[in-house]
C-alpha cells in the first residue's frame, strides 16, 4: 500500500482560498454554534450511547459528583459528602437549594427515582453495563440517599461523576419518557430550550444554576448545536463561518486550518480507542468465515496499525497492545498475544483456514472515510475483498446491536472512565455489542468486576486479555488523537477525557 493510497481523502487548499476575512463568529449574539456529525436521536442521556450525547448531557444535567478534568479528583456536585459504609453500601448527602430547570427543587426522591430506574433491566437503557452494578437506592432523609451495590465496584464514583445524571422525578413521571426526551429538564448549567431529534439542540444559560459549582456559571449565554451527515459538511460549515466549533476532523487538514486568520486547531490524545469488531460468533450469517480462528488471526496480521496511527491519526496516536486504553486499571498489555504487521503470514493463515483465494465480506464504519479505506485496502491486499459501508453512527450502532455487522470499524471512549470495567462488559459479556459470545471470556470479565481486591481484579482481567488476544476477537487499532477546530474569538480548553466543557469556555 503506497503513501498516496493511505493518506488520500479531502484537502482544503481551494476551500481555504475562498474564505473571506475573519468574522466575530457569534460573539455579538452571545451564541456558540457547534456542529457535530454524530446526530443524537434521543437527547435523554440514558437512551443514547453516543459521545455526542454524553457531551450534551454534561451541559444540561448534573451528576452527584464531579471529576476534575485536569486531576481526575472527585469533587462535590449535587452531593456534598459521600461515604462507603462497607464494600457494597454508599451513602450520599445531597446539596440543598439546587433547582431543576422547571423551578422544582432537588431532593432525595429525584436521586432514588433515577438510580432505581436506570438499574432496572426493564428500563432498557442504552448501556446497561454502566449501571448493572447498582442494586437499588433508598431514601434515608430528605437530602440523604443510600445506594446498595450488587457487587464491590471500585470505579463507582467515576461512574457517578460521568454517566449518572439526575432526573427530576415529578416532571418526568408527569410527562412520560417520550415527552421528556422532546422537552427535557435537568439541573445543569444550561437548560435545553428546543430539541429537533437528530437535527439540532438549543441551550440557554440557566440563570438559577447554583452558586459554587465546579462547573461554574457559564460565560456564554446560548449554545446552538446542529447535526450534519458527514465530515465534509461539517468542515464546510466551519469554513463558511456558519459554525464556531467542530471536532474529530481529518488530521490532514490540521495545519491548513491553523493558517486561517479566523480559525485555530488543536490536538489532544483522548481515552478513545478505534477498534475492529470481528463477528467471531457468526451472528451476521451462516457460514461466516470470521468464525474461523485462523481467519481472525490473519486479519490481525494484515493491518498495519502503527502506520495508520502515525500517518493517518497522527498527533501521538498509539497502538494499544490490549483491548482497552493503556491507562485504564486492568489494561495489562504485557499479557496480550502480539500480532505484528505481516501480510505474508496473513495470507498463509487464510490458506490454512481453507481460503487461499480469500473471501468477500462487509466492513461497516462511521469513522473518517480515509481510515475505513485504509483498513479496507490492507485486507484486500491479503485477499479479503471488503465492501465498505460508510454509515452515520446511530445506523451503524443499530446494526451492531442486531448482530448484522461482519466487520465493524468503530470507536469506544469508555465514557472516559479510567477502568476496564467501562469497556470489557460492553463487548465481552453477551450484551448487544458482543461479537464473540465466549463463555469463558465472559466469566473472567465478570470475575474481575466482582471484587474490590486489586490483585484479584488485575489477575482476572489479565486472563481475559490473554484469552481475547489469543482468539483474535476485538482488535484495538489505535488511540484517538482528537482534533478540534474553532473560532479564534473563542477561549476553549480540550481535555484528555474527550469531554468538551463549553460551560468553561468564554469569548475573548
């Protein structure tokens, strides 16, 4: 594969020449215009599993505790105090005087309602593994809640900080789940004033937001979020000065954007991992060659992951040796079976598996087209003829949940939780995204998540990583280096947890 094929894709040269003089963006209107290409079909944070949805949730809702984006220290938010009574009992003292966007006051009833709803399997939340460790919550006072866990959960406070926003019980019960998703109410620094599912969301600063929050009171009054279908449209909106902020654009465009007088670009490695999910269980159809171990091993050897990280992703992207982000607890790359880039070995393994002339399959992806094309070309170089289907995130995820993707090139950010319990259960414990259905792998992952004993957790997760890589199941391709482009009139700070905090931004 030559460099031109690998790096192909969009260029900005002509587009950049067509852009006029610097504008003041929407500073005068005090409206930050954001464009995402990952449309959120349901703004309710428990009923979408998109990173975009998580970002929006942290603006419209508050959680019990807050994780400092710089230090990862856990700080008070809706809860002022917390204490582990024992390994499976956690007490919270709630902050008094907090208002929801409809003017109602936060009490223990709201917290108990939220936790008991999301931990109930009948609620069918989008990512049940984020909450399955909660047994139930009890009200122990008007501003006191006791949470009973099903098992010891060392990363519990991280989950409470990142993925457990609090519903207003009375309002949600009154309007029902469907109406709530169309007109949601939270207690965050911004209130949602308009929702067009999958198309746009409008936020307005919540003037009654409680004083002293680590999120602060937003400096920017309005946020206008629009969803577009692809990266090309996203970039066009930025260049045409119809957007003030975008992210995850093609790194090839980075230097050219920084030459623009009205724009600037930044890179930041995130906790997100690009992966190739392989249908080892044969869910996508009978006679699937991907159920053959040697075929999967051939795929692992066929892709030059380091070159993709260095030449396409750039910015310090790494190849994770294990199926997780390297800093996460339990992500032991030393025990993983190693697969070097070796196309000759890949071809030999295919021949041993009974496919000397390769076979045809489909690769579903929502990542940048140039990245998907690179994987497609590497596989075709060893004889695997790949039909590349570029979809929007929601459509690809829905297919994955139905088991219809033979190969899927996606990404997983673990909701920025620095523990493998935020990735392994989602892909290896027979949930909707489990393409392996390996009972022993499931047992090991569940064993690692069932104790507070760090040595036992590490040992179980190490065995899980060894088994996962021996069987060439879920292939970690690279770590993401998130690219950001935004107006020079905006003061914005990117963080490694891949959660843009517009409530901390301001106009220069």
